[in-house]
């Protein structure tokens, strides 16, 4: 990951450097415990905190939970296990070096991994590069091919059979996310109750089971170069589990913002998918079905589920800000994004489609 995407570490985000250097030394990642170390924060993302460590002409990445976060959904040992076990079956992941749950070091569990190199295509990067429409057709196909390849991994061979319980996945997810929303709720949103009830009543009776990423989007993959034909690394495995691949697709669709979407959505979730050459959401579903061989009968359910899950995640972040666990001003108006996502989800239900909803 490029240091261009980093910023100075704020006072509230500072790491205990003496403890950190001791940890690095004990795991043979540095040669001298007295070496100088520079830490920087990667700018993207609202969830787990990712730091760049510059020490002894080496670059490492440190991952830790956000300040004030509940442990559920921020399990560093789980993320470390996925990356450790998966590499032999799916090499498009960063190498990991060390993990600890000893909170006396930095006050929280964390792990160290390599600093992978490549292009992370977030909205800012795509806008800066002025990518043409024919390239976006290549980008979207490369992205989707990698997604399908992940869903084809034999998780038993990878030693990840105990990562989750795929049976009953849909019902369990809807129930759990609804409970988490209630715990983080701050504003009355009438559509939230309607969406949750609809999801409960329309969940699939049967589904496939596989290893799923649960946050697969453009800015969580790293392209090798600007030929856009190869993805080197898939990032952010904190929510990886065993479950329904179509619900994984639905999560990705919730981030797939198109040029036909409302200005509020395009501003709230800026994504390179808005540029010409990208398929719309319906086309993504059709392409995924063709590439994976899976039949998709109720695409509205999967899209609405993705929007619902994203709305809860956004609301949880806003709740932490409102409670004073973080002072990051980016989070100040996230409650409005929660409202917007529920509104879009209800609109998709009412219109029974996933594109051109307004």
C-alpha cells in the first residue's frame, strides 16, 4: 500500500512505540530494539485502524480494532487466522508475520503483515487517473473474476472449516444485524423496521456455502498495474466467514454506486463504479451468475440485505462518534447516511429492482 495514502498519526491514535519495537524484535522483524520507527495511518476506511510502520528500511503494516469498538466484528485473531491459512489456496492476500492478544503491549490485540504494493482504486485514485470506459470494462471483469475465484476456494483444504456455521446463515445474519442496529440506534427511521421485517419474510430457503469475504469492493483490492488485468492482493478480511456467496455479492452491490444513483448516494459513498464503462448492478449480477455458474432468482433480496448490513455498520460508527469514543469529524453526519441506505433499500423493495430506483 502506497505511503501516499497515509497521514500523520493523531494523538488519540498514537501507538506505544517502545512496546511495539520490543514486539517486533521478539518476532525477528527488526534487528535492533533501539532502531528509530516512524508510524503513519492509512487514510481510507472507517473500521479497523491500519498503520504503516517504517523501520530499518523495512515497511510493515499493523492492524488493530478502532478505539471504543466492541470486539464483535473486530476480531484480530480471526483475521490473522484467515490470512495465515488461506495463502496456500488463494495467494492474492498479504503475508502475515505475527499476532498477539496481549493487551499490555498496545492496549488491544493486533497483528503485523507485509506492506503489499499495487494500485488501490478508490474514487480519488480513479478520478486522478482519468480512466477511460474501455479500461473500466477490464477493471470490472478482473474484479469479478477474483471474486468468483475466492468463492471457489476449498475452505476445508485451507483449514478454515471451523471459521463459521454455513447452515442457517441467512436467518442468523438478519437476526444478528437487526440486534446490532437496535444497540446502536440513535434516530427514528421508519424504513428500518419495514426493511428488517421484509428481509425476515423473504430470505432464501436454500443457498450454497463457501468462503466469503463480506467486504469485497474496488478499494479493498490492489491491482498489479494500470493494465488492470491482475489483482495482486485482496485486503480487509475482518468479516470473512463461511456462508452464502450471493449474500457476499449483495454486500458488494451495496457499494456498487452507479451514475444513475442519487447525488446524495454518490456523495455519501463515492466509488469509481460511477464512471462510464462499469456495468450497472443488474449487469454485475448477470456477469457473476455466468462466471460462477450460480442461478440468482431473488436479486432484490441480496441487494437489500447488503444495504441493510451497510446501514448498520455506518450506524455503529456514528454511535461511537456520538458517544465520544472517536473525534473523527468524518463520522459527524453518518446518521444521515444510515437513513439514506434504509430509504434506498425500501425503494428497491417497492420497485422490485436494483437499478434506477429514483
